[in-house]
């Protein structure tokens, strides 16, 4: 019998799970006995912290936060010390960070200010989806072993929050290809095995400066089909699974030995138009595509209580959110707009996505494609593998694309300030006036003033119809009842070092 793509991925995902959980990883050693078995809904394709294609990839970030340290960490709504014990701003353009003393990398080497400088330079040198975050950082220098001084090109209020994404590795390894598969960091876990898109195996690093993790390791298999992953959770083959789609929560809730923890997340669905490719160069066409959609009905039917319809280009839980008037569902107005744009007979285009991007991705895509067909727009679906999607996304080789995105830092600077500048050119949209607003927001120290600037940016992005923002998701975690110390994370990147059994 010939297997379809989804069936094949389900079987290979289960096989990977069985291999990883059974005691031997495909590349390297398995996590130790008694490890946490955690399954995230997207595959991990690379572990290099400076890989251009995975710089903000959610699945990779989950693992990177376990393996590497950052100078600053987020604890709920607060920024707290990480490798940096303290920091202060000295003048408008200078920040000084004092590093913890006695911190060691997994290979035994000492963590010094020179490593931090090398990592910042590598991050700036590699063009990636993070590049916009570091554009105004002119330099970093090591003032001794434990002091790092950052110089910025003008005021930069967002430096501390951006540093939650600067992963620190030994200076000699910043460009080492081995970091893709067996990286060295200073985090609470070290990598013992990794097969891309299949499994990650981690062992506890007992020399971690913050104290050893509660469990001896973490095994992270990728299970392509959510239903198979839920079965593995219920059977005890995995301990933790996320995100659980809203339409499958009933398969987890109420089942003996399993519980659900949920949190309004910083994760949301978006569909970008390639604004540099006709016909999406015309904002009338982009607005028509939005007016064709009954998003209230689509989101309600698909996600129920698992999502809310978005009212801005970022979720309401993120700093910088400012509610915008929703586009009314009006197919007649959409057809008139297309006619006014010189497209009375509609047009043909494409939309790409990868199924594992988020819950019900295929169903959401199909709902939108069906609605567009009613206004004369024929959309050819392109459901592709994640690695190909990433390559095409970064090369702007698409007409429309559907994805989930997570505001990893909880701050609008990460999404609005990083994605929508002309220099970033993430979706072919260029607006010099918006560039000025976003630059001002990134430099502003006053919280209320920053909020007003991001509100202005929200309005511009929304009214220019740069994309469609259908749903902000609630992330549901399914976990075995004997797990303690687990806190659901709004950015889908929970701290697993504190999790224990019993």
C-alpha cells in the first residue's frame, strides 16, 4: 500500500519516539533513564544559535533555552539576571553588564566577557530574522573577564529584552559547523544526541551555575500527528505535550493520569501578502482579500475557546498592543475593490504553509481559500516541509504564506520592530514613515510613550493590510499528573529545568 505524506510522517514520528524513548538516539546517546519526555508540535531542524534560517524558529528556541544561557532572562513580566548578574545604562548610548563569576561551559571552559563579544559580533554578521534587533548596536567590548560594554547608535531602550535572545557559546565555536548538531553552551542541559526533525536528547549539566536541573535529562521526540502524540501522552510514553489543539482537548481532559495546563499565549496566526509581488503591491487587493473572510465565524468554528479573533497585528497579551477596528466581512465590497484595482475577473495566486506550524493549520488554510474562491480569487495551496518553507520564506519566494508567529520576548519590538521595517524586508512591504515610528519606539525610554508609538505602528500595519491576522491562540499543555514544578509559558518556551516527578 502506498502511504500518503501525512501517514508517512506519522509513522516516522512514532518510530522516532520509540527509538528515543527506548534507549538509543539515532545520532549520539539517548537522554539518561528517568528523563522528562517532552513532545512539541514542530520539528527541531538545527541547534546552531546563529543559523540564519532558524534564528527565531520556535522549536529550535525551546531547545536553545535549555542548552545555552543569555545575559538576561524573562520571568513572567519581568526581566531578570541570567549570565549577567547586573546591568546599568551609562548615558544615552552605553550599557554596562557585569557577568557572573565562576560560570563554566559544558566543556569545562570559563565563560568570559570575550565570549559575549564574539557572540554579539557573530549575531550581527549573520543576516537573519533577528538582524533588525541588533541593527542599532554598534559594538561590544570586554573590559576584563566579567564586564561587557555595549555601545549603541543612538538611544536603545530594547537592548535588555533583546539580550534574552543572544545565546552565549565559547568564542572559538561561534562559526563552528559542529554547533549545528552537538553544540556547547553553559545552560542547564547539554546535548547528547540529535537527529534533525526527529529527536533531541539532552542530559543534565551538573555544573550549571544556577544549580542542577530536577530531572536527569530531557528527551524530545517529534511526533508528526497530534492524535498519535496524545495517545503517547495517555499511555505514558511521553510526559508532556504541547500545544494541544482545542478540538482535541477532550482527548486529554478527564483522562486518568493526565491533566491540562493552559495560558493565553503570545502565539498567533498570520497570513502575509508578498507586497513586492503583483497583485499584492496594491493595498486595495490586500484589503479585498481580508473583506472576503468571515474571520469571526472561521476562528469560532475552528478554534472555539482555544483562540480569539485578533484586533491588531500582535496579540492583546503583548506590550504595545492597540486595538484596531475589524475589517467587516463584505464579499460584495471585496469584488468591487478588485474591479477598481483592474481585476474584475479576479486572479490566480498561491499560499504556502507547513502543517506543523500550528493547530488546525490545514483547516484554517482551506477555510480561507474557500472564501477567496467566492470572490473570484483562485488560490493554489502549497503545503510543504518546514525546511523548504523556511528557505522560501526568507527568499521572498511566495505569493501568500500562512504561519504561526510567537512574540518571543512579549514586547512589540520583537515583532513590529523586527519584521515590518523597510530594511528587514520580510514581506516586500516598505514604508519610510513606519520606519521612523518603529525607530522612535525602539529608542524611547518612557513606557507610556513607547506604547503610544507602537499603537501608531499597529494602526499603520493594520490599515495598510500588510497581512491577515486571524487568531491569537491559547496554548494548552497536556502533561502527566505526577509532574510538578511545571509553569505554562506564554511564548511556548517553558522552563523545563524545574520540572520533576512527584
